[in-house]
C-alpha cells in the first residue's frame, strides 16, 4: 500500500534535490521548509544554524550582514546541503540574485520557493518571536537588500507566505512536479 507521504516523495523524485525556501526574516522560511521536508520525507536544514558567532552577534545588535559576512556562511550552507543523501529542504534568506547564483553553482538540482509577505505582516511576525536573534530593526535592511526573483530565474516559484501552511506546501509540490 502506498502512503500519501510516499506518493509525494515519489512526485518530488529521488534525485537528491534541494529546495531552498527563501525570503526575508519573518516570511516563515523555517516553518515552511520543515513542513515541506516532512511532506517529501526529506531532510531539513536551517541556514540560520550555520551563521558564525560573529554574524549572530552582529545581527542581534542590529548590524546588517555584508556580502563578505555572508560568503563563508553561504558556502557552509551549500556544503551541508551537498552532504545530504536525500531530498533536502533548506530555509535560507538568499536575498540577492548573486547569493542564489552561488547556490546554483554549488548545489546541482536545486530549486527555490520564494515566500512573499507584506511588510506589516513581516514586522508583526518578527516582533512576536521570542527565541530568535533577528530584531525587527533589521527588517528594513533586509527589504532594501532583497532582490525579487528575476524573470530569468525560472527555478523559483513565488508563493504568498500568508497562505495556510498546507496550501503553501501543496503549491510548492505541484510547482516542483512540473519541473522534474
């Protein structure tokens, strides 16, 4: 008997693909990437776990990360993704096209789910978190840094991040099936 989870895993494919759930802080990247990994019976990585202590301290004190500060972190995220031996979802900001291009260059068979959420909802979500180092004050910096997916980034689907989790997951799976 085939279970719903097995069916979804088969639909994603068994090609050790990586799906990066991307967006600014407060979009629900970790929640959605974890739920998606559960749906496809894959592994989940949170890129926040790979920040250096210096990066975390900078963000916690309200100092935005620079491209140089993100470079080593992004390489570590890619290395951890490559070390997985199954389909993997990764919660990762990937705010700029150059960051997404760096991921593409290192991680074959990767795709992206961009969670689109309006500024007011983002601020409310960040303010309501109790166990995260990212202060509301850095939201403006992240929004300034964000480069929306470009038309030539055909490996990205944009999904409304305010939809119910199950609806977001279903949209991500359906979109991914069309590109396998």
